[in-house]
């Protein structure tokens, strides 16, 4: 059941990736639509999403969708969670870090995840219980056991400035103890990189489910863990997430927890 669905997800991610690649050179000239505070979309986000949904629908007409640009589409207990272009701000600036993210949830549980970077032709895939892969290579989180030497991924809370003070305290604590922090601009790729051992841990405030769903499955299947800021499982709902290998997650939690406000719990 998982493998055919993963195959369809890969086909859809590659098709969306082709649309994005073809538009890369004209990205700076695309009309940017303003959806909310610091929240943008282009026609490419919408074309790519339409293509993904049409490919999946052709194979599985009864399935439902939760997609960033078109919202919820009712269906059965199989729900595809889609971010057609994660890193739109990078895309329109020609900053080469963006990806397609597609996950399948069945009765609330993540079963299949794909994050595809069309620029580098890097395909990250995961099946629940079946491991995580980058192209044909099996992925594993890093085995670092201290913050010394750790490279940490994050995203700035530019859509939710009310959390900026709390975030800056977290940032200070992590900066002091780690080897460095990267804000690359695509949460889906950040989580995929964490699964691939390119980052040692990650945290962000108020992500959306479509930013995270595929990346979280990749991380878990690569031996990593994730929690929200109360050490619970509610990160897909709250969007507040701390992630890493079990050890790095624990160390990050200790640094971040003292700065978690009531609004972030
Ligand atoms: C954004 C990226 C970014 C994160 C933002 C997201 P988008 O997604 O994942 O890394 O910090 O919160 O909204 O809007 O480019 O799909
Ligand atoms: Ca996104
Ligand atoms: Ca997006």
C-alpha cells in the first residue's frame, strides 16, 4: 500500500519540480500575491499545486487534501498534505533553496513523505517503518552528543512578530552553545537536511502543517525525534517544533524551554 502511494507522490513532486525549474529564470518577474503578513504566493505556487493534486487524484480519486494554496479538499481518511513550493521568498529572489513537500496522512498518522529539491535534483523520501532515503542512499541523523560543534537549523518568526522577544532569547541560548545557526528559508528542506545529518537539530515557531509533514516523517525514519515546546506531540497543530536525534533534541529542549512563553506552550 505504501510503495505505490510513495511512487505517486514522487511522480507528483517531480512534476511540480519541473514547473518550478522552468520558471526559475523568470521568478523575479512573477506577480507576487500578498496572502498575509510576510506571506506570499506566485502563479507558480498555484500551478505546481494544481499539478500535484491532479496527478494524485487521477490515481486516488477518493483521497482528501490539505494544500497550502487551495486549502482542504474533502475525501476519505487518506489525506495528502501539500506545500507545492516551500521557500517562495527564496524562489522569487533567485536564492537557490526551495522544495516541493508532499506527505500522506492516514487516520492522522504520517505514512509517506517526499521532499524534492528540483535545483539539486535531491529526492528525499520516507515510508513509515521503511526508513528515509536521499535518492538511493539511506539516511540517518547525526550521532553528535553535545552542542559543541553542532550546526542548528531554524526559521525566524517573521510572520508572528509577537513571538520575536521569546525567539531572540532562544536564539541567544543556542548561539552561545552551538557551532552555528542556519536560516536557509525552507522548513521542509531544513527537516530533510536534519534527517540527512547535514544539520544536528532544528527549531521554529508557528510553522504550518504543510511545511513540516513530509520532513517530520523523514526525520523520524532517520532515527530522529520531534516535540512541541511542552515536550508533547502537538507540533503539527501548534507549528512549534524542536527536532533532532534523541540526544540533540534533549539538549535543544533544555536551551529553549526556559524562554517558552505561555502563548507558545
Ligand atoms: C515558509 C518556509 C520558511 C518558514 C516559513 C514558511 P513558504 O514556507 O518554510 O522556512 O520559516 O514560516 O512559511 O511560505 O515559503 O511555503
Ligand atoms: Ca511552506
Ligand atoms: Ca509554500
